[in-house]
């Protein structure tokens, strides 16, 4: 069994470059991985904000980051998708 951990960094939304450069390759990776391989896909955003944040805004940002990841074709039933902010 092999473990793959791949991630992208996104400040507010997933850019076209990230979508076509990373996410399409993630979909290819999941379709070519051996059955026993574990895949962890993650979107990494801000690193530990230390000031008070608007929770409604952060929720909106989370949605705009994760929607393209989920829509790209990554199978969330087979692989782990992580959002880190």
C-alpha cells in the first residue's frame, strides 16, 4: 500500500491554473492509483489567523474553495479530502 498526500494552496478561490494544473491531475491520479493506495487531497488556505475573523466570510471562502475540488470528479467516498485553514 502506498500513501499519497497532495495539496494546493488557495487564498480565496481555486484559480483556473489550479483547476487545470492540479485538480485535473488529481482526478487522473485517483483513476490510476492501485486499489490499495490511500489518497489524501487537501486545499490549504490561510495559516492560523491570529485576529478575529468574520465567520460568515470564512464560511463563504470555504465554499468557494471546496466546490471546484468536489466538482472536479474526485471521489470523496474513496479518498480523503481535507480543507485546512
